[in-house]
C-alpha cells in the first residue's frame, strides 16, 4: 500500500534575499576589488573574472577556490616557488576581513527598485530573510547602511557558525527557523550567483536568479545605462542561459522584476507543485 503525498497549497510566506548584487552593491564590486588587492599583495595578479568566479560563497571558501584555479596556482608557484596551501588561504582571509569592512559602506547603496519592492513584499504579508557570503562582523556595517535607506530584513544569517556556506542549505534553514516559517516550498530564494541558486535548490525552495544587477554581468549602473539596447541584450543572453542551466526556476534582471514571478510561483504552489 502506497502512502499519500502531502502537498502544501497555501500562500507564499517568505523570501530569502542575497545582499551584494541583489539588494545592495549594484554590480557586486565590493568583494571583487578586495580579493584582487589581497592576492596582489602576495605577488600574484588575478583578473576580475577570476576574483568574481566563486562569488556567493563564504569568503574563506571563495579565496580557497581562487587559489585552486590552475592559472592562479601556477602564478603563485612562480611567485613563491610552491603551490598555495590552506595556511595561505587563512592568512589571506584574515587580511581580507578588515579590508572588506573598510569599503563596505562605500558599496552599500540599495539597488534601484529594491526599497519599493521590499515594501511590496511587506504588503503581501511576506517575511524577509537574508543570507550572504559575508561574515557577521562584515554584515553589521552593511546592515546599518541598509537600515538608513529603509531596508531591514526580519532575519540575517551568515555562514560563520554554521557547518558551511553556500551551496549548502544551512543559511536558508536557519532563516526559516528564525522567522518561524515552513514548509520550505512556501519560501522563495532570490540571489545573483550560481551558489545562490544551488543553495535555494538544496534547501527545497523556489529559486529566482538576478541577472543584470549582480556578479554575472559585473557592471555598474552607469555602465549598464551607457550600453545600447542591442549591446546589453547580447551580454544578458548568455547570463540568462547560465543561470537557468544552474537550475534557477526563474531568471529576471533585478529584484524589482520579481513581483510577477511571485504571483506565478504562488499559482503553481496552489496547484500542489513543489520546487
């Protein structure tokens, strides 16, 4: 005899939002610039693309992944006569922390449309969780600047203190517990990186990827505005493809474009669909 299949068919209850590239720091510049400086001070040049590659992960893990890139590892060998090791990762992470804190306020303006979208989320009765690759120490500076601009999430969870950061689901689970929300399919994870998508999927959540304001495009608002429509479309097409291939249920340009997507997800949930 087979058991019955339970299906949640109620309303969406919460969203869990990323920070840099999703709600603040258009183009996700704050961490990328510091990664480049930290490696350069050890005699190893890394490109912006290499610095951005693991974006979305816990910053210690991010540094480790950069050192594991074959081209970076060879440059390190040329500079130091050996491959980078875990001790190097720890030293660079400890150097990264104060440098990152020193520039966070500079990159903390809300992305256009975020404040209004947050208000719309509140009007829908949604709780708002948040997670990040930053540590709690770093996020106190970002959170303070966001509060000045009218954005205060109901929950903030960082990877330090948990078994691991993205793509593991622990930050999403902790947000759900902090907000008292369940089941996981009643929540939507929104972020701008592949680890964001993987995190949401691993947590059993509906997952929406942000393509234009985040790390994948990696351009400032002014740089985006200066592009001809055809140029921007040509840049965006492979990003949409990459994020869909990573497993995102939906991909949009910015957080401001997510409200119709929530309507669609809520319709699917009402029919008993699961992520």
